């Protein structure tokens, strides 16, 4: 029998009554603030074309690797879940895929996905019974009916979610036509792009040669000369800025940087273009390009994000059949102190450059990342990311970084998601966790409640706006921060 679906008003708040009361008051200050989503992977065509989403499976299950990686881990084939492969769209019946998902909701107990889904089902779609085998068809039909209405088109949901700004992510070889369509449509939603140059930097990327050729076509540069290649990056960065970009993003295996001479860089680039580069040369080229990207950011003002430490596409069979980003990325140990030193020796003391560091290696928070961000003017810490954007992960981040880096060397929260409907849920979780953490500091007399309220507003709203150079005036507390 289906159980009720309820969202407890005190979810994620401290169990102790006094701290819980403070958390409630803090949360009341931030609950309805607009959402700043400065880094993510939603599809800009949704907002450009504003077409109805097709069905529950294609919207909620098929794009969300958090969901189908768990199902796959229990032996459920991806092809039965409607996941597109390299050969094209899945032949699975969307309703049957949804039924499999519904029958296996118990797998998500205790995971962040369970909280996000409960928020989507309750708040966005209005369900008051939980998803299970008995309610699978009720959910599927109700969701599909609502998706066919104007109120559930992408732009209407964007406005309903109170999203003030949302960034997608595109490669330099990709067209920005959808962003042009959005800008020219007259719609007031702020959807911008971010520059992700990995496909034309990582010679181990399977798209490298094709992406590089397209890169040259779009820029009119000789991208097989070192000077032409760097100029092509400058030109594409400018085009991205015209499409609203305020940031770049770099998903390298490590955080390694390098500062080679021009002659050394030219020789290395020739090795990369030869197709015979060794793994060590490929890694050194990625390292050099982080420093080159920092140099360009100092010139053009784009904020630089570094997302290292993932072994991408670990499952070779899944990669061969389904392609990238299918739930088989695995965190790795990541070193920052030595890795970043060449870049920091060159640019670490600049006041006009911002580099936001992320990690999947939580052991680096207190040992490396917080001390680095607590010293170098260019560095800020991105929030708990990917496998760790969970209540426990967010708490660990605050506990291990605040004493050394403070709150104001962090950048608030970003959702980094492909799952559009989960964005409000993810931000709500982050706001609740931060309010709970701040409430504890108040009960321990380490902050007074006025300070905690200011910090809560800054974490939820002002810090991401300032860090990512989004342009509306900041709320009052930020001016008081040092």
C-alpha cells in the first residue's frame, strides 16, 4: 500500500530543540530568496525553444545519472530505463521504464536523491502519496498531463522556481545559437553559458581531433600553431562573454598546473598535435593550459573554475555503448599544494583574478584547500560537489573549511546539475544545512544570531553573485563582510 508523501518542515535541522528553533528563524530569512545557479549542465535548447517536456521518464529519469547509476548497480540494465546510447534513442517503453524506477524506490533511501525527488514530487507536481509500484501509473499519467500544460514549460518553471540566473556549460567547438535565441526572444529569464574548453585541451578526449577542427573553423585561426591556438581561445572566450558567460570551467583529472617557456610550450603542443603524445605529455599540456586560461582570465575577467579528481568513464563497456557521463565517474585522491604552485607563483597574488577550486577528495579540505584559500587572494572554495552535495557532505565541508578559510573565501552553493526540476530542491537542502550549521555556532556562542542571519543570506544569495560576477546589486550584508 502506498504511504503518504510528506516533507517535514524541520527536515535537516538540528535535533536539539534550541538549535532547531534558531535554524528555523535563519531559514525563514533565506527560504524565498531567488536562486543563483551559476554553474550547471541543463540544456539551453529547453529555454530557447520552450517546448513541452516529452514525458516523465525523459525528463526525470533518463538524464539523471544519480538515479540510473543506483539502479544499474543493482543489476538493472540501462537500456530498460530509457537511457540513450551511442546508437540513438532508447527503444524502451517510457512507461515501463518508469515502472521499473517506481518499483525500486527503496534503493534511494537515505540518499540525497530521495530528498530531491520528494521535493520535486510534492512541491512541483503536488503529489501526496509516495512513488511506488502501486502508484507508478498515477505518477506517470499525472506528470505527463501537467507537462503538456503551459505552466510546466521550461520558461514557466524557470520563473516559478524564482531562478534569477542560470548558467549552462558549452565547449568552444559548440554553437551558441540557443543562447542567441534566448537573448532575442524577449523573455526576461537570465540563462547564460560557461566556457568549458576540455575537448580542445585534452588530447586524450575521444572528440579532440574533431573538436579542434571545429574550433579552427569557428575562429578562423590556424589552431595547429601555438599562437593561433591561443588566439582561438581568446576569440571563443569573447564570443561566450557576448552570450553572457562570466566563468570558465575545467574538468581535468588532476589539479596540476605548469608554467613553461614559450619554446617549451610550442614543443609540447607539437607533440599533442602529433597524436603520439605520452600520458605524461598529455597531463603536462593540460597543466600548462590551466595557467594559460588563468592568464586569459586576468585579461578578460572570466572567473575560472577547476573541477579535478574524477576518473571519468571508469566502466569501459558502458562508455563504449552509451558514451560519456553515464554514472561511471569515480572520485580519486587529489593533491593541490604542489599541483597549483606554478599557477600561484605566477598569478596567486592578483586582485583581479578569481579561481574557484572544487574537490571530490574530502581529505584535502582542511589539509590543503582551506589553507590555500585562506591565504591566496585569487582562490575561493567551491561548495561540496557531485558525490558530496549531500547533507553530510555539506556539513563536512563547513566543518573542515570554516575555521581556516572562513565563510567569505567560499562561494555559496551551486547545483551543478542536468536535472532541471531538482534545482529548487538542491538549493533548499543547501540552505537548510547551512542554517543548521550556523544555528550550532550560535548555540555555542561563536556567532550571535544577527551575524548568523547575515551569513545565511550571503551563502544563499550574495556570495555566488559576487564570486561569479553576476550583475544585480548584492543584498545588504555583503557590504559588511571583510
